[in-house]
C-alpha cells in the first residue's frame, strides 16, 4: 500500500482453511444428515449463526432425527432464531394469516425447535442455547429461559469453542463467473472464521463445517468471500431455497419521529455511524435524510419539537451538527440493515476508510489524498445483515464501487478495538456515534436493555455493551441510548425512566447520552444530581414529580428543587400538535420507507391499534362496546370487514368483534 504503516488485517482467512482439501459436494438434505450423524457419533453439538444464516430445512431434519432417536443428544448453540409474528387473539389471527402467507410464502419452513419450545414439547435429549433472543418472543418459555447464555457478541466464538462444537452450518451465497464458482459467507461472517481460528490455534479438532447454498442470498465480496476449501461439505439442494426471512416494515409514530429528530442532531458530518434495528432507528434515519435533503423542513421540525417540550435540544454545536452532509458518514455496525441502505442511497453513508495509517491520518487532518487507484476503501462494514425484501434486492443490485465498498466481516473486527489495530480503528471511526436502544433507564444513568428484574430474558446484550465501552475508548466517540419515555400496559401508562430497577445491562459508570422524544440528556462526566436533572428534563410530565420525590428522599436531589414549568410541556399531545402542520404537508408519514401491507391492511391498522388500546382495560373495553351498538358498517368499511372474514357474523363472538371493529374503523376514519 506504499507505507510501512499499512495494515492488511481484515482480509485474513482462517488459518486452517488454507490447508483443506476440496469439500464434499452433496445434493440432498438426506445425504447431509447421514454425514452429520455419522460424524457426531450420538452427541451432536451443533452451532448455527444468528438470524438469516440458519438453513432451516437442514436443522429441522437433524432435529427430527433426534426426536425419533432418544439416544442421540442434540445440543444447539445459536442466537436470534427468527420466527414469524404470532397472533395473540382471534382478530390478530384474521389479520396476520393472509399477510404472513403473502409475505413469507405458503411453504416457509418454521424452525421446528422454536415451535416445540412454544408448545412445551422439546424432547429431553435436545437442548437449545441462545445468546440473543428475538425480542420478547421467549418470555415465559421455560426451557430457553433456563438454557439462555448471557454473553457479549464478541465472546461467542470463544465460548462456542469451549463448548466443544463438532458441527457448524450456515447458509452461503455463490456466484458463477467464467467457469469458476465463488463462495461467500454473505449474511453471517460474524462468528465462523473466529471460531475456526481459535480451534486451530489450540489444536482443537475442527468441527464439520457445512455451507448450504441459497441461490437468493445476496453475495458479498471482500472479507466475506472464502475459497471452497473453507468448507468440509457444500450442500446444494434446491429444497433448501426457503423464502429469505424479511422483516416486515413497521409504522413509526409521532413520539418516535420526535426522538429521531433529537438524536439526529448528535451526528457530525465526516463521522462514523452505528445503529440498530427497529422503529426508533427508522426515525433516526428518516431525520438524517430530512436534514440532508430538505434542511429547511428539518430545522422547522426541530424547532417545533424543541418548543413543544422542555428537554434539552442541541443548537448544532459540540457533539453534533444540523447542516446537510458534505463529507458524509462511514458506517461501522454489527448489523447492516435497511437504514444503511436508505442512507447510502441518499448520499449520506459515503465516507470511505482505508486500511492504511498514513492515508487515514491525512484524511483526518483534512489534507488532500489521491485514493483513486485504491480498491480497499470501505463506506460500510458490518458483521451480519438482516432486513426487508427491498434491502435484499438492493444488496443483490450492488456493483462496481458500491459493491466493493461494502464489507461484511468478523464481529471481532467490528465490535471491539483489540487485535493490534486500535490506532487505525480510532482514526477510521472518528466522531463515532453509537446509537442503541434500551427499554428503561434509571435517573442515575444505568440502562436496562435485555431483561427484566424477574430474571426473564427479553432479548440479549448482543453488542450493546461493546459499543458503549468503545464510545468511551475512542477520542470523540459518544454512546447514545434511545428510549421512549413511557410504555403502555394493561395497568396503564408507565414511565421508562425510573429511580431504580432490579436489572442492569449498562452500568451507570458508563453513562453517556440518553435521548427520548422530549430531548437529549448528556450525562458524561456529570455529578449524580446533574444526571438526575438531565433525565428529569426528558421524562414525561406525568412522572416527573414522583421521580423527583424519590431522588430527594434518597438524598440525591436538593430539597428545594421544583420541576421547571417548561418541563411540564413533555406530553404526547404537545408533540402531536407540534408536528401536525408538517404531517399535513406529507412529512413524517407512518411508513416513511414504504410498507409491506396492502392498501386494505393499511386502513385496518389504525382501527386495530385503537382496539388494542381500549383492550388494556376491561372497563374501557366495556364502555367502548356499549358505544358500538347501533353502529352500521359504512360502504368504505365493507371490504375491510371482508378482509378479516367478518363480512357476516357467525355466532355471538363474531357479532361482538364485528361491532367493535365497525366503531374502531369509524373513529379512525375521522382522525
């Protein structure tokens, strides 16, 4: 690279794969199951990647073998076992059934062990260990709650190695060019190479490594590309061509848009971005695009939400910026998803980094550097990808510089600074902003992101701790934890900003920045009392007095403190009114990046949400039902009722449901 300081670290292959012979090529799942069972000798310790990379059909076949053969022990090590949304009521079933069949196809192979876990039928000879769960999906499911393993994402390869994995399998992408077949770990290069390297270093017997070809899986080059010898078996069976699990796009509400606006002001041009998934991240991405493409509207929206609430609203100085992007951002995130696609398409995620200290130092100083001849420039790097159907189509369509600039690599290279390249990583990730989501936060700055105080696991730590710690380690880096200020339960609305909680994901000594829909609380380097004041300023007005009382009782807040009147503006109604004029102009729509729902389903959603709200209270539901008698279906609602199979009612239960829905549709049509 023309420099004695150049480093070529990312492209390292697993040490052992270079000496492997060509793999065995198999064409049926049955053949592959035979090889695996013979290799495992009655004790199958199977590892599969998180998310998209699981070959469901092959895993289901091995699970079926274990069910039929109780003398065979199957222990599965994995994470994020994706499952289609489950209906919790008859009305949800009516809505979800046709949508799921259209979105996932009629023959999508659900993971059999997930179905068994929910049904309570997992056999005694099968255990499932996950280090990250699909959010909320396994609450109350005893076997997986007991066998959950809490760990940082960067420790997974180490601990899988210690568990004696003897088979590893994942989906792979292929590309045929000039008579040669190329192979890519594609969606999941995150753990595989690190695991094999650790086993090779310790002279541990190598697991049977199986690559299962999926012809629709987007091919990624660079560090994700491997030789055929990386695998012991390559299975290419058309039966494994399951529909790629595509996340349905969810609606973004007013509070989330307001939060995204506040958070977007913390991002500096020429900086680095890490984001997670979910509607809060969608809101952040929308705000960043608005800032770049329609800056006047962006500033108007910021002024509106700033005037509507009492929380801190930055002025563009210090931690962030308000201007359109000139240099652009570099994306470095364990997960690559739709948000990065939208930012790349908008010309925001375009800043390239290079594995050369001399080049990066010059770029950091703003000096002109000729990089036209270099091919190692990356604008986006991640450890796994998962997203919508549009996102997968975007990945497949990348070519030229856009294809070369995207890299999927080891999670150890993304989520931490270790490995002999700390200085280069810090230069590449200048002005780093690590955006993650938490469920609750304490007034003293601790975060609750993965579990409940009962011990039940909601999701997992994943890489959140890694990124929070990295923000404190990189000069100019900031960790931003985003959370809605309240949540609604059957018992009513509750605050997500608490005095204390019996579970912690991020300890308070790593407190940095929190963002709610009411503003920004910058806690870094602040005293406990100053942290409490900052968190009170972004708390919903309905809960400020009680939180202040608890802080005073604990001796952490001065006795004469009075909540400022401006903070009393922290209400959902004020936010809705503030953004109403912009929404009337077509901004801040519920589905800012498109929807997977049909036009009829989109019209049904507000009504179903209204019914969900009134169902949180038996009294409210009864009152709503009483007001439903006498209402008749409007001509506009007839096809919507038919979509749910309620064109005519059969029995009392359907009659009541139909009445409730007619009223909810009538109310939603007037808003």
